[in-house]
C-alpha cells in the first residue's frame, strides 16, 4: 500500500510488503502529517492472486474515532490467475476543520478493507494511521 | 492536464465513467497513466494483471482500467469490456515489426458486441523516438478510415515527454460528455 499527494504525484508513504501478517494483525502506518494539507490524496493497494476470482470486490471504510468518514465499494470483477494487480483511489480532501490537527487525529484514524468473492468474505485488513 | 482535471471536466449526469486502456505489451499504457498522474515513470514493470485508477470528485467517479497486453493476458481482456464508456488503444509507433499484430488486435476489439459504439482514442505513442511512425502513416497502414460505426481519433503522443497526452484526454472528455447528453435526451 502507498499514499501520495495526488496533485504532484509525490510519494508520502509506502508500506513495503505486508503479506500474510496483514490479515492477522492490525497494521500501523506512520504517515507524514503534511498529507492532511494535500488537496487530493491517492492511496494505492497492490495485490497478487494465484487463483482466478470471478467476482472480486472490496469494501473500504475510513473511520475517525469509530465514526465512518468515507466509504468505497469497488467491483473488480474478474481476477486473472497468477496476476499482480493494483488499485489506486484518488480522493479530493474536503477535510473538515478538525482534520487539520495531526496530533488529535494521530492513531484515531483506521482504514478497514474487506475483500469478497461475490458474497464470500476472503480477507479483511485494518490499518491504523499515525500522523508524524 | 492530469486525470483529476479530466474528472472535473466530466458532466455529472451518470454516477460513474469507465475508461478501458488496451494495446500490445510494451506499448506504454501504464507509462501514459502514470505520466497523467504526475507519478515517476522510470521504473515501470510489465503489467501482469490490471492497474486501476479510481478518482472521485463530488460523488462522481472515474475509473480507468489498464490491463496487461502480453499475449498470455490478452485472452482475458474480454472480462473487462462491460460498461465501458471509452476505449483508449495504445500503439508503440516505433514498433514497425508488430504494426500488423496491433492492427489485428484493435480490429478484433472493434468487433466485440460489448464494445460496440464505444468511442476509441488511439494513442500513437513514443513519438519522441526517431524511428516512430507518424499518426498519419499509422492511420493509413491500419486502415483506420474504415472505422465508421463509432467516433474515433488518433493522437500522436509521448508518455516520456507528456506531449499529446492532454489533447487525447480532451477528446475523450468531449466524447463521454456527448454520449451522456445523448442518453439524457433519449430519456426526456
Ligand atoms: N521512448 C519512449 N519510451 C516509452 C514511452 N512510453 C513508454 N515507454 C517505454 O516503453 C516501455 C513499456 O512501457 P509500459 O508502460 O510498461 O507498457 P505497457 O503498455 O503498460 O506494457 P504491458 O504492461 O506489458 O502491457 C517502458 O520501458 C517505457 O519506459 C514513450 O513515449 N517514449
Ligand atoms: Mg502496463
């Protein structure tokens, strides 16, 4: 996973490979706080699949102190067996006032991503974001 | 103009627009999309599946699908045709050896029912190379004038320098907006 300033393309944060560990534990992302000032931010998710998947989709929710701020549903449909794929979302930040205070937000924002094949849950990940 | 600017120019009559980007391997599809997002283009690997860029602006979404063009991946292209609003077909203008092959692949796409009437933008990429064929030559060589069942346009470009990318995107916006206007009139 990585995050960028969508207007300049500048890479702000990159997770490296999390692999299987990501599915068992809550992961932590230490992101530079300047990301809160970007007019648009993009997040990219990379994944590989050995198997063919027919109706791959995901649901992603961003929570701030447990309240859902943002929700993305995305239908990928078919996933090619043995493929490496990426999904980049660009969001224009209409950040509310309190989004501007990194210290208050740090550790209170979580990104929950659930992956499905049709109706069957395949995997779920949780990333907690710290602004540093 | 980046993809964000493109999104801001699309009329918001439909909730989503989908652009499909295809072409032979090594044509420069991924490089074009990265260049349009101002990302680094120096270390791009061949695409072994899909790369999707989703952009959101005021509840309106643009999804751009870039699928790998290697021979082994091409049979899977058909899984991604549904609900396409515009097709971008990328050609490596310097790859004369495979000009016929790329023409055949394009010809097959244009015969697909699911892509019927979908506007097609052909990027004649790598115009920065000395050996690149000009867009006119490609039009001639691939008989593009025989395309009559949809809007089409060929645009010379270089993903390396960024030249021509914007002009191509402007054309796409106009065509997607035309189509959604036509649908609106049909409903009324
Ligand atoms: N000189 C030049 N090289 C380019 C240009 N566009 C792409 N390339 C190079 O062409 C090679 C292939 O580019 P990609 O973007 O990976 O091509 P692709 O169409 O995505 O290929 P697949 O993912 O295999 O389908 C890379 O080495 C690029 O740097 C261009 O406009 N000019
Ligand atoms: Mg590619």
